[in-house]
C-alpha cells in the first residue's frame, strides 16, 4: 500500500467511490489541447455509409462476435443469470491477448412481445453495473421489464471484469471529501505527490491494462455483447458517465443504435478545465436552490436568506475543521465530512435529511449526518482505481494540471462556486502524472444517421449541469431533449411520473416526447 507521508495533512482511510464522483465523470480533463489521433481500423466508426452490420466485423475480431455465452444462475442473486464475455485487450492488435467481462441479466417477464435486451450503465466510471442492476432492476416499470431482458456488464477495468488493481491509498480525508485547494505551495505539493504515487503504483501493478480501459474500448465491448445477445441494435439506458459511454457507442456504431436513453448527460466537447469548473458551478446552483427552500421554512437551521445560510455553512465548516466532533474513538467529524454530506444530499435530492444533519451538527450531534453518509467505509472494490484509469484516458474527464496551474485557477473557481470551488479545484491535478496519455479528445459526438436518441436533463442537476444535456442533444444528429425542471442528479426513475412515462414510451414503443417537452 502506498502511504502518503504527510499524514497530518492527508489522512489515509479509503475514499468512498461515491465521494469523488461529484461530476458526471468524477473529474475532468486537462485544458491543454490534445490533437485527435487517428483511430485504429478496428476502432473507426462502423459503416461510414450508415449500413454497418455484423458482417462488417474484421476477420481478426470475428471470434469475439461469434463466441457462445454460458449463462448460469448468479450465486448471490438467483433471479439473475451471470456469464463472462471474452474481448480483446487491444482492439487494434487482437492477438495481444484477451480480458474477461462480467455480465448479468434478468430475463423479460410476462408473455408480451419481447423487444430485445436493455443494457444499463449507472455511470461512475468505476461503479459496478452488475451490482447496480441487481439492486435496481425491479424499479423499472412492468412494461419495460416485459419488453426487455435487463442486462448489465462491468466495463473493462471495473468490478468483476478484469480489474485495474493497484494497491494504493487514494488521497482523502477521514470520510472522503477533498480538502480545499490551498494557497500554500507545500500543502498543494503534498497532494500532487500523492497523485503521483497513485500513478506510479498503478503503472507498476496494472501497466499492461491501463492503456486499454478507456471509454472507446468499453463502447467497443458493448457492441460485442450486443451481437452475442442476438440483437441487431443496441438498446441502452446510461446515467451520468454512462451517457458519455452511450454517446461514444452511437458515434462509433450509428447504424447499430436502437433506443438509447442518456440521462444526466455529459458534454463531450468540454475540456477538463471547463468540465470541472462547470461541475463546481452546478453544485453552487444546487446549494443555492436548497438554501432558498430552507430560507422559506421557519425551522431552517442556518438562517433565513440564501446569503445568511451560505455564510452559516462556511462558518460551520471552519468550526468543525478547528474542533472536530468526536464520535467514539474511531470517528472524528470534520468540516470536510460536513461538505461531503452537503454534496451527497444535493446530488441525491435529500433536502430534508440535510436540514436534519445541519441542525444536529449545530447542536453537537452528528447522528443525522452519519445516517446521511453512513459511518462504515464502502466496500467499493477497485472503484477508485478504475475511476482514475478510465477518466485519465479521456480529455473531457481526466485533469492534468500542475500545482501552479491549479492554484492559478483558484480565483475563477471561487467566483463560480464560493462554497465548493476550492475543494473541486484539487481535481484539476488528478491525472497530471498518469502514465498513459488521453486517447479520446474533447470533440462533438454526432452519431450520423443513428436512430432517434433520447437525452434527459435536469435543470438544477449539480453533477451534470443542464446545459450539458442541451449541448449533447444538439450534437447528436438524431438527439431529442427531454427536460426535468427539478433538483438532484438525473431524472429517470426518480419519482416523476411525467419523466418515467415519456422514457418508457420511448423504450417500449419507440415514441419520442414532443420537441421541447418539460416535466416539472
């Protein structure tokens, strides 16, 4: 395990997978221009004439498209079936070896007309899609479950697929939220050194895999799985980073697009600086929406105006950093823990729980805060290593700023997000030392000639700001935007009958919502 030497500044408990995933892709990318490299033949857009079929698969890849899957009951989830899928480590050189992907499915229910398989990806990156589907499959409507086999695959490098496995201590605080981007060069240098240690260890432990776990490769894997499931076209629901993966698939294989739902969209044209800056601004918008609602309530714990409540949050954070609240011998609740609770609540629209947590902390009681976050470390497997590895291969998701560049960016981050700008500024350095250069530059994903694609955006989404959904819908040649005028991250299956009905009609009937449709 890599130990961060300055343990007073950088405690070394495991960072929760959900913590760093504040943005669609967890983090962003370098603002330095990366010229687009020519894609290898196996990765170029299939069917320039819009008529790609499995017959167009190159001879060296055909064995992957023709393998036989052996589905067996999943040991921990009997209603689900599990299998492994063999894919090439390197699509440009299939003779370089194979890796394995873990997939699961829940067969369609009822006797109605089955459309095919519906692949689901929850985002991250680094989150196990297999685990996500096991916990959420029953949340799909009866009509969707009757029409599709629900399918998930852990992307390469993630979960139970061939993993990025590097034994590291990721820079984190006791409960996971990154501290502020400091003006102290020594302090920011300590974090830069920690990120460097992560990169060095991953290069040592997983160096052969690292160049091949990016979004382009994961999209290519989805096409292999589509063929093996017997579907002529891919039907897909992607959330957050999963929208970037889905849009990448559509751009590579436009004629193989079936019904794609991209919820909580990423704008693939943004460089890393703009990506992380806009995420910081998105959390500021979400905080001010919460604060305005809180100010309208007689029992708001921090004040009665947005300004007063924001000052109260800053004061409370500073107070906890100076004098953390001790809960037993193992838990010390700091200001950074408070901010993790705030970002979690804003992302998941847990406003009532956040008011209770703030009220409790002011009284010296952290019970509600711990209930909001949980006090045990998450069993996130290799989620953080995978997040680094996947993000750092894409220009919109893997920042490569030096400490000096990150410090220089601090004033703009504070203007965009007084409450969160300092913390998120640290993310700019995440990939500065990553041993593999980005393979996917920031550029529009257009999917020329693809079937209609439904993009869903939430107006006050902190993690994937609403302008990103509008941008992606415009870029896609067949994109249609569905808007949810609400708070929280993503929209589908979050309680809006209007959104769920519109998405389900698209999935089950192929019927798009009207242009300009807004659900409230």
